[in-house]
């Protein structure tokens, strides 16, 4: 004959209630279960803290790597900038070592019109004296206008202008003296 249990197996809780623990072991067993629960809870909290620390370390290392890359780029740019500043200082030193005078003289010479020519340029206190000749007043006016438009010459002033009636020249010319400021 085969038997069949219609009630099924007792539940786990029912089986645990069915276990009888002697009275002398109840207090130590309860303490052991309590300690195990506290240790497991503490272990769970520490796992959560460890996971948060690992995530924070990963984010910090990513930021650190990005900072290192930016620092390397900045060092390269700083080196390039220092090289450009050194080159600029050299160019300024060359420019101020006398070539400024050369640039100024070349600018004056390039601005003189065809009907005028210079006979002398002499440095004076605070500027230069420019002596020359021009074929008429129009050429003298063009000379002064050209020097006024120069970026290297400031305040050209006509000091004197006189008719040059020498016998050895065919065209009547005007001798002039100009002074320009530094």
C-alpha cells in the first residue's frame, strides 16, 4: 500500500520550531547567533565602504591621469613660450642696437621724391638735421609731405629754404634744411 501526505512537508520555520534546544544551551546559542549577525552586518557595511573607496580611487586616478596629461601639455607650451620670448628679446636687442637708426635712415631715403635729393643727414640734440635740394617749391612740399606720413620720423620742421642760383646747375633749385624729432 502506498501512502500520500496531503499536508506536504513542514515549512522550514516549522522544522526549526520543532528542534528542541536544551535550556542550558539557549543563552550561549543566542549569544553566538547575535555575534554572528553583528559580524555579518559589520562585514556588509565594510564591503559597502570598500566599494565606495574603490570607486572614489578610480575617479581620482582618472582625474590624476588627465591632470598629468594637461601638465605635460602645459610644460610643452611653456617651453615653446620661453623659446619665443627669448627670440623676441634677441630681435628687440638687434632692433635697438643700431638697426633702428638704419631703418629710420632707409625710411627717410625711400620717401624722398624724384625731384629732390639729400646732401647731408646729421644727428643733433633730440633729432636729426636733413639738408638737401629740390627742383622748385612743389618738390620741397612733396618732400615735407612724404616725411610727415612716415612712421619713423616725427615732427618734420622746415628750418630754412633758399634759392640756389649757382652757375653750374641748369635748373633753379631750392636748398633746404629740415629738422626731425626722435
